[in-house]
C-alpha cells in the first residue's frame, strides 16, 4: 500500500478534532488491552526476555457457577417478630451469616435477603470455592450468640482431681520420653525413632525435621541446640513449654540480616485496620506527637501501658519481642531496623494507625537445622482452657429486648440504646455496679463489637452505648445487637453444589459459542455494509476490550448468566450500527453529499438507538434492584454493555468514518452502497 494512497485515504487536513478523538479512542483501547490480557503480555515479555515493563495483572472475579461451590437457600421464620422489627432482625442475621462464612475464607461470599409474595423471607447464601460444605451449613445454622463480658481478674486453680489428672499424664509422658532416650543412646536411628514415637504430627512423617530455625522461631529449642555440636543428639531429656524434647543438630549458619528487640506505642483512629478507638485521624496524630515529646527509654513502657491502643498493651507495654526482616509491615520494619540501639523513632503511619518505636537491642541471628522427637505434656491451660482477658456474665442476648439508634440531646451525636427485660435489667444493674470505671465488652458470635466504659451503676434496664459514631456505624451496631437479641430461626430448604470442572466446561462452551457468533456478525457487517461494516467490526473489537476491562476493574462477578448478558450486549451494539448504516444509505440515495449524509445518518438513527437502549437500561436497573443473584449477573453485564455500545456506535464508528477522505469515498461509492441501487 503506497504512502500517497494512505494520505488520500486518511486526510488530516481540517480534521484536527477528529484526530484528537481518534488518539483518545486508541489510548483507551490500548489500556483496555493491557487490563484484559496483562497475564499474556507479561508471559510474553518474560519468555522472550524483552526489556519492557510489566503490567499489573487483574483477574476476573468468578461467580459460583464458574468457580464451583455451593448455593444454600434458607427460609427465615419471622412470625414471632413484630413487623416493625423484621427488617432490622433480617439484616442483622445477614451480617452474622456473612461473618460466619468469612470464617471459611470464602472469596466474595454472597448473602442476600429475598421476600416472597406470600410473606415468606428467604436468605440466599452463595459460597464460591468452599471445600467443607457440611461444616459451613452447621456454622451458618447456629443461633446468633450475643454476650456481655467483664474483665477476668479471677485467679485460676485446679481441683484436687484435676491436679491428679495433670500429674499422672505428665509422669507417663516422662517415662515414655526416657524410654525413647534410652533407645537413642543405644545407637538407635533418630529418624526412625521420630517416625515411631514423636507426637508432633507435622514433622514425624519426615523423621522429625524442623528445617532451619532461629531463636525467634523456637526460643527454647534454639537455646538447647546452641550448646550442641554439629551432628550431636540429645544425651538427656530437655523440658520445653510443649513437652519433652529429644534433639539432633544437623547444621548451623549465621544469617546476614540482624534481629532487633523493640516495643512501640500505637495510637489508632477511626477507619484504621482493627481499630475500635473514637479518635479522628487528626486527634490521633496530635496525641502521638505529644507522646513522642514525652517518651524516653526509661518511661516508654509506662507510656505504652497508659496510652497505646494496641490490644493487651496495658500488660505488655507494647513489647514486640525479637523480630527480623519480613516479619512486620514494610514501613514499620524499615523504620525499626534503621534505628540506632536505644533510639526512639519519630511518628510513622501504617494501616493500623500512628506508631513510635523504641529499639531496645539487636543481635546477629544464628539458624539451626534441627530434627526433634516431641513427647507432649499437659499444662493448666489444657485442662481449664486458655486464660482469657474477658469472662462471661449472667447477661446475654436472650435478655436484650431490642436496641435502637438514638441521638444525644446535648450534641445530637448518634448513640445506640439498649433495652433489657426484667432479668436483664437486674443482671445489668449488678454488672455495672461492680465494674464502675471499667469496660464491659459486648461480643457477637465471639467477636467483640464494642467495649464501652461504665461511668456509674445503671438501673431501670436501659443503657446507652455512646462514642463518636457516624449514623451508619450506629445503625450497623444496632443491627448486630438485634441479630443476637432477635434471633431469626432459619431452615435450610434447598442446597445446590456445582463442581469447578462443570464451571470450566460451561465457560469453554460459552466462549466457543460467543466466538462463532462474533465471526458470523463480523462477516454479515462486512458483506452487507462493506467499508462501514469493516469500521463497525473494528468498533466492535474496541467495545469488547472496554467492556472486559470494566468487568475486571469494577470488579463484576462473572457468572454464566453474566456471560450471556455480555454476548447479548454485543448484539445490541451491532443493532446500533445497522440502524446507522441503513440511515446513511437512505441519505446517500436521496442525493445528499457524503459529509451531510454521515451527519444525518447518525442524527436520525440516534433517536431509535436512544429509545431502544434506554428501555433496555431501565429493564436492567429493575432486575438489578429486585432480582436474585443469577438474574442480577445477567442484568449487570447487559447494562454495562449497552452503555458502552452507545459510546462505540455513536463516537467510535462515527469518528472512524469521518476520518476517511470524502473525495476518495465519492469516487469509490461502491464501497458504501450499490451504485445501481442509487440510480434507481
């Protein structure tokens, strides 16, 4: 193709705005291409060893029917709940179920409330990629548990029978460990003995191999093997926190990176990860700056105990122990490692809030390659359970009549009001009387949602949880409380499990159908409309790149029905081009000049395209708001496709067509329409 032909075909003179628009369209298409096919681009750059930057890969979010998983439908029994409380109770139950399914690590679980025409309420739960379906069903079906707890200050002690049980178990463990030690001292094979006798289920299968460890990984074991020589095995019993250890030092080495011992003070703020403080970000920054001015190595621990918002800081003093590279968030680790021994850092910010760090010490790190045989012993915690910061009270969710959002009469700030029944009022009065100036923690499903401080004994069965809540935060807390106070009995009425292989097979068939359909559509456009058909096909390609990029960046959860909506939206995009080109032909046959015919063709077609697409958009919006997940997936992809199709049909195709030189088109009018038909 000659240069002169290209100049004649695409005339730049007088078309500056069109070329700027073309540049924008091309840039949009290129960006969309890298979003859609970033994985293949990066793979090509790596395999060909090209000196090109890589792009961030954005995966598609797959729905239940593509990824595999389970759909559960529950019937909610709301007959015993007052009509005015049903919405709050159901929303609270939904929040509880979402937290429970998140326990299983499910990616993007869907929990949705649907109301039937006969007054029934159903809760739809979609768990994509879940492995243990039965455990999920069991966990979801439990009644929401609301608990009120106070600080645990009780001294723990074993009964005589419990002490006897503990001593007997540990004596038998010691005898077993002595027996294994005897076999080892008699030149027994360490690996074989570990496989036969070790009670560490993780390592016994590979001969007790712990791999490379350091003092920060296993302090007690590292202390023991530090006194041993390479290749040496235990010559006597060694007691650790887990039991009796028989050890073999395989090798040792010194790491290049040092470990440091540090403590910190954390002041978190609203919106920081895991933060329950009422401080704003500005207030937190001011407080950490003030603490920095006060802090010295001598008073750092006391300041942390009194001020740090880190859980447990009142006892730990912010102590982080020994840690090395790769164990803390990046900005925290970088600051701590760079400090001189004994120095206190300036305030830094992480996703958890503001910190100041005190570097207490540093050391070189020796790593040991160790194998072990563990004979477990028991401790008090194994019999009484782990020591907890909180203990249960007599008050629970069954005593809470309702919670509601209210507003402080003095400053208008949102609060959460609590109303207890008669027993709950009595229990609450007793609890508050013995916890003045102390917190009472509120747990929902073993998750602490609030820990307000008691200012005085509260009587009358009503209380207020106050703090710097937003209205939405107060509503959310009220819903969670009502979920425990107004448990909604649910009954599993339908379960459907879809295998991942079935999903992949369905995707493959859908893509195959879509590709064949697209090829047929492109052939139809080119045969029927010639050059405009070629430009429309190019526009259709750009349309596909943009829509798929939106699906990834939004992100839209793709389901089979969603893929169907996308394929259907391609038909909508083609339909818009057909309307435009038919109008264009009519204007040309009427004798209009090409530039006028193009303008009139697009302008006259626009009203039909607008009306048809707006009708589809309204239908999609109705389906998105009122339908369940399967239909909603179809509606979302069709909705986005229709919006983009209007852009590509009216802007992209029009821009490409107007860039072509009119004089060249008039000389070669056959490339747009039949000359014979024009004469007729």
